[in-house]
């Protein structure tokens, strides 16, 4: 099944399923087993924050960042005398595309290394990975004065270059398991863009994202689990957009022209439709989620986007990561997701 795909036009997602990445397991083998079982076409390596603090999505990609410190509770950038020298090393690595020096070590991503051991390269269409986005990383990591480093122009540029190198290394690492890969940039804090709490311009956000995208040569996606300026994000060079439409479908549907333009250029929408809340999940079935997704898509079809064409350019995912669920709940969510994908493909694709 595996084939070499180099452009978004060559990739035909056709309602296949994948996931965001975080899982509640502390056993990497069990997490990988579940993901490979329920997501056979596009499995994702698991981030395991309950296994180690280093698998927190911000710490996980911190290795090598100039001045980065973690005291067991807080992480921040220390402005030490060595900072300038470390920044110079980062910029040189960025210029040389020397991503080998920016790997994610096993102690920070046990699920990634186990995943590569377990993935059957010939049986899947693609392997999916992820990296924390520069906006979310830059807003979360602070200096010693508790100022998010994204507001320091030099450090924020360094963040984007650093994460681009992480993404480049991860993409190449995943080629051990598949010729074709997908890397998502996870941006939960984009849901705060435009609020009184985040003072960032559109230009700043797009520049940071595009810098990270430069590190990704395979298909690149963007995930945000909240309201945001989807029109701005759809206008970047991203190939796959992943909104939470279980909770925020009206926010996404405010941009029919941008969505139509994105799809007409062979863009892909990964619909975050399976809830990661156990109480909500218990109320849903494959059929109810299929109906819900059809309702989400309906306003777009009324704007002239052909329904079957849209589904042909679609993936389905949970609305966000599954780490907040119980292990049983997360595996149930994956089972429902797999069933939804199969039902959509049976009804509309095959």
C-alpha cells in the first residue's frame, strides 16, 4: 500500500482516520499497539505525558534550545553568558539544515522510538508525526521575568528555527517506517489569537509558522482545538488544516471562501469530529458522528463546495489529543474513529 507521495495533489485521503498524538498511556508499547490497530492507514506516534514530564508537548521539543532550563516545575530561558554562543549554533544549524544535531532523544519521546520499531512500513499509506507550533511554544516558555519569549523578536525567531529543525529531524526519522510522512504543527494557543491576552500581529504569526514549515518537506498540517482565525491559517502554505469541529464548527464555517480556495488548490481538511471527552463520547455512535459531520459540512456545500469532492479531500480525527482521557476511553475513541472512517468510506468513497 505504501507509495511515494510528494505533493498534496497526489495524496487522496478519502476520509481515512488519523489522530493528534497525545495518549494517556504510560506504556509505550500498548499505546503504539492501539494506534496501529485502529489507524492502519495513517498511524501516529504517541506522545505520553503520563509516562514522563519530558513528554509534555513543550518539554518534548526543548532539547537544544539556547538557555532552556527546567527546574522540575517550570521551564524558562535563562539569559546566561553562554546564550549568544548557543544562539549562534542554532542559527548555523538552521542555515546548514543540520537537523541531525536537533534530534528528539528517546527520553523525550519513548512512543516515537517504539512506534518506529512496531510500524509495518509496507502496510500503511503514511506515518504521521507532530511538533509543537511556534506560537504555542513561544507563549508557554518564558524568560526568568515570566515574559513569554515570543515577545522577544530574537528569541521568537530562534523558536521557529529550532522547531523547524526538530520537524526536519522527525520527518527523516519517520522515513525508517514509511516513504511518505505527514507532520502536524500543533497550535492550541492559536485559539487565543486576537484576544486581549495575546498581542501578536497576523504577520508575526504567519512568519513564525512559515519558518517552521520550511523544515518540513513532506505534507504539513496544522491543528488547533478552538476558535481562531482560520482564514489567516488557510492562507499559509499548510497542506492539511485540522479544526475541532465537534465543539467549534461554527467558527470554522465562517470562512467558506477561504475553505473553497484551499480545497481548489488540493488542500486537505482533517475534521476533528470524535470527542476526547468521555461523557460526550458515551452519547455518540458512529452513525451520530457521521450525521454530525454531514451537518458541519452542509453550510459549505450550500456555498458551492461539492460534497463528495470535499469528502475526497478529507481526513477524520479526534477533536484534540486523547491524553486527558482514561486509557480505556482513549482506545474507545480510536475504535469509534476507525468505525466512522469506515462508514464514510463505505457510503461516499467506494
